[in-house]
């Protein structure tokens, strides 16, 4: 609000002009240090955190939604008397920066820091109450020094190791590709080459050592969505079964398999190895050698996605070798097949076609025996199968176990296996150890040296960080650029012998797995964090981010927390106490259903949507905003047209935070009109000093006061527990309407209402609330005012509206004292004009009184 004082009289600008106030107040808040983290330990703490962004160069509406949600929570908690930590940083390592180096000829660091500067400016434009003194960037040596130090903690704990692993290999660019860089046809996203599988030595972290705790501790997270916890539980994939060994004919080796159905072991008619299994060559007979080698080579050229796709046929060939089913002593053939992966389980499976759908399909295609060993109760074991019977039932054709219920037979068969050294019970997890090696430049270098005498040698703490060299040529080919530099040559830290640095860098998920621990002590150059400070602030009280991070980031962060706890650095088990996964922001999308092309909205008449080139009718629907679909909304354009507060109000009002939000310009206009109404309300009031009455409140004053305290109660409840920002904004609108319609605008109650409206509005629309607050003569920021408490007595109405019904139909209503009992309510209703008109001269057979609501006369 623009004000000007002339001859002692203050004149107030009547038009709401966001541009005139938002930048001013943002600068004032910085000067006052309002957003800096308080250290008063007498106050309870609240750690509000959004998942930090990748610095791609510009914000999108999904970012805006995420950060505004967290900001409302942080502002509210400050007003409620908490010391609040609300920081921001940048998940700044990763492949896009290297792509920029290749495509634009610009160093990754320069490209990244340019983007950070631009996005930081955009975030500040949103009026977010972020403590920028605690900003971190994962690509800064000041940060990744401690990422490397934490890696060494894993190494010391025996939780980091190197082994050979199959990777996606681009034979043209001569580089490793992540799964997401391989398209659905198994080709490299950059070169278009058919991707191969190749064994390379890679670094892993032993997340499987924590599988059971990661699973069990999901019960410690009542503040997480059930959907996310279920996704993590499924990803960990605990199963209880048996490890069984099948001796190889003519060899002292055995094929180990894991199964959750040991009750079906008598029905095993073949065994399948992964083509890359070390035993494949050993079991292959000479006459099958050429066929097996050709098949292995063919499968090697397939990605994991291709091999495991459900909609593709399962391919395999016999090795010629045989194994022995130890339970039946029968010889069974050994096959190799593309759907078995060496990295999963034992790299081998037992084929039970009668009782597994995939095995049934494979056996039918390969003409392999199908042996029934489980039948339904009162079923017939000789009846032909048309599909696999995967249900439990009665065991048959299984020797001494015949007649047992299959669930009981599981335990009995495992006990038999243990007694005769065929195998044993095993708990297994779908979760695999975390492969963290990346053959890239733009990541944290793995801080070890390979010495010909000493082997793997950790870089000493005092020599951290191992910094990325700057003079690097980026071609996108030939593996990691680091491997081409003299940078790799160093003396061994232990013996001084010429040695080689590790040239792999770490997966960027490593950087984001501990960043929340750095914020409480972000400027510490002596430690990753001071344990006392981090233990004080942790766990994060409210974490906000997308559902797409439900598994990897959130699971890895939980893993890191538990490892660092076990290293004596942390005193808590879980990093994030409550989790809010906000929905996506969707835009109106136009698509030609025949060609599959998306059409920019500027080329479409919304009243008659047709393809501008073909004239064909277009599909119109909402979809996640994306450049490729031409349905994005540039936040900068919205802010320039309507201002920050309108954008924030729309984002919060349009949908519950966990639901997808459909962008509608009309709804944005609606929020802009609402803020204009608030502006006019306060503007009109600020020129009318309130009259303080010493007498009892009038009826209009009582009604307004009830509306005021109803709003305080409702908004507070909407912001407590499950955040319902949309209904909270609705309550603000109701209070605004009550003030506009109030018949006591010169009253102190009206003054209370105006101030209440602004305080309740402050977390949502901080700039306009601050401007209007100061226009009322206040000198302190509205954002340091205490959150309001409602007065229970103000919610009690003196009068209520009583509905009068005749035979269940409403015939009128009247105002009656709120405290009237049933007899009084009947008397008021009977004497009303509506009742007199309908019951006069008739017999009243029954009177139904619902206190506080209605009286119903049942007449003959």
C-alpha cells in the first residue's frame, strides 16, 4: 500500500499494486533478518524442509507449489512460537551439466552456478522465508569434501566395497549408461547404439545389511503416507523361503536357488541359469557350446529392461548339462534363459511349471515336463492343467509329504533339506546393494587410491576434498574424462609408491542422502556437522517433495541416517518425521489423437479445438506440465501479471496439497479479486478509527465476533496435522465476507476482525498482509505477531435459527434463544406464524424436537 503524509494527514493508495509492495517488503525482511534461524533453545524447534531442486536454470510451477507449501508451514510455526529452520540448497551434480558442456562448450561448474544464481533469484521473488545463510550446493568442494568423508565412514564400517557388476555399455561412445539413459528398444539415448551388458568393477554400498531395519522402522513413521511406506516395503521386498542346492551331474559344484515355494520342490523339472552365471560355461556340453555362446552374446546385447519386460516372450536354450533334484534323485536339464539375471537372487531358478505362471509358459514353449505336486482339496492329480495352479492346497507326488497342507509342507520340507544338507531356510530381500559408481566427471570423486602394493587405500581426511580438476575436455565419448588426465597419478598415501586415483564419481543420490544433516551447521569447515547441533534440530519435522522420490531418495536417506547413527554421529533412527508428497501441477493439453502430436494452446481456439494443420478434432485434457506438451505456465509471467501473493493463494486454494492441481486462469483471477477485496476492506477501515464501547456487545457485534473466532479455530485446525490449505483459504474468504457485510464497522470488534484477517492471511500472502498491517499503524512485522487463539465463549451463539416442519416439510423458520430447552423450542415453534397456519384446526399427533435444529409437527 502506498502512503503519503501531507500536512499531518495520511493518504492511502486505494489500488492494490503488487509490484509496488513485494520487492520492498522482501528487502525489508532481509534487512531485519526475519528469516534467519533462531537459536533460542528455550523455544521448541521446528525443521521445515522442501526437497532441494536440481539447478536446471528456471523454476516451474511444480517447484512453486512445493516451496510455497513449506513456506506457509514455516511462517505459521514461527508465529506459533517455534524456532524454525527453513533452509534451501541445490542438488547440483549430475549428467545434465556434462551434457551442457558437450552441447554448449561451457564448463559444468560455470553452467551450474549460473543456473543456481538464476533460480535463487526466482525463489527469493516468491517471498519464501528461507534462511539463505545456510545455503548449500552439492557441487561445492566445501560440501563434497564431507560427502567424501562420509563415504570413508562407510568404507571403515565395511559397508563400501568394489566388485564386478554388469552395466549398460554404449559401444560407440565407449561409456556406461544409467538405466534411464537406455530407451525402450535398448538403445543409447545419445548415440543410438544398441546397448550392451558389460562387466566392470564398480563401487557398492551395503544397503542390504540394513534391509530388515529399513523395513521394520517404517512402523516408526505414522506421519508418512501409507502409499509411500508400501512402495518402500515392496522395494525392499522381504520374502521368507528356502535356499536349496541342486548338484550338477559329473561335477562337485551345485546350483543354488532361492524359492518361496519349497512345498513345490518335488515338481521341479528343470533348472535355469542366468546366461552370465559363472556355472554356465561349466555345465555346457561340447555339442551345445556354440549355441550357448551365441545366445549369451545375444543376451549380453540386451538391457535389463528388455530382458525382464513382461510383454516379451521368455527365450532360452538347453546347456546340455543336467542337475539332480536332491529330493527325488531325478536328473533334470539345465537351461539358460534371458529372463534370469545374475544380479538378482542367486542367478538361478528352479522350474516348477505346474505351479508358476512363467515356468508354465516356458515349459509349454520348450516342451518340458509338467509335474503336478499341489492339488485343491478333493482335487484330481491326474487332471490335465491348462494353466499353472499357483494356489495353496494338498501336497501330492511328493513322497513322505503327500497329503500335507502345502503351507505346512513348506516348513517340513525345509527341515528335511537341512537334515540332509540339501539347503536351509532363508529370508531374502528384493533390495540389492546400491551401485554408486558413475563413469562421469560431474560428481563427487570417490576418495580412494589404488596402490599396486597396498591395494585400495582411503585418502586421508586431511587431504580431503579430492577436488575435480578444471581443465577437462568433454566429448561424451570414451568413458570418464577423469581417466584421461594426469590427475589420476598420485603417490600412495600409505607407502609412497606411484599409484592411481579412483576415476569413478559417486551417484548423485549420495549427495542428497545426507544434505538435511548439513543445514543445521552448514558453515562448519571442520566437520560434516556438529553432532550436537544436528541432533538438536533433527529429525526434520515436515518434509515436502514429490511422490517420485518415494523409493530411492527417501530410502537412501533413511539408510544413511542409520549408518551414521551406528558410527556414533547421530542419536535418532529416522530422518523425516512427517512427509507430505505434493501432487503435480497440470495444464490444459491439446493432442491430435490420430497423429499423437501435441499442439501449442496459442494455435488452438479453446471453443473449437482443432488441429491447425489438418482440421482434425483435438483431445483436450489435463496433464503434467511439460515443454514437450506445450502446456506449461511460466511462473515469471504469472508473477508479473498478478503478483507473488496471488500465485501463492491460487497454488494453495486450488486443490488439497497431496492432490494434482489443474491450472485454470479463471481461478488465478479469482484469487487476485479476493486479495483486492481484502485491500479495499482494510483501506476503507484504516480511515475510520474504531469506537470502543463500554456497553454490552450489540447483536451485530456478537455475530461478527463469532465469525472472527470461528475463522481462527477453523484455519488453525486446517493447518494442524493434515494440512488443508484449500479449506483454510476458504475460511479466510468467509471472514472477509463477514467483515464486508458487518453492521458495526465503527466498532472495536470490527477492528479485531480486520487485524485477525491479516494475521491469518500472513502465512499465505505475506506481502499484502505486511503492507496492510503497517497501514494500520503497526510498526513491528506481522510475521512476528503471535498466532491467534480462539475464544470458546465467542463461538456460542445467543440465538439460533429454528426450522419449523409440518409432516417433515419445512414451512418456515424463526430466531430463538440458543439455550432454549425442548419444551421452550416446541412452544416457540407452536406459536410461530408458520405453524399456526398449518396446524390450526388439525390434530397434532406427534411433536419431534431436535435441539438446536428443528421442530416437526406430525398432524392428521
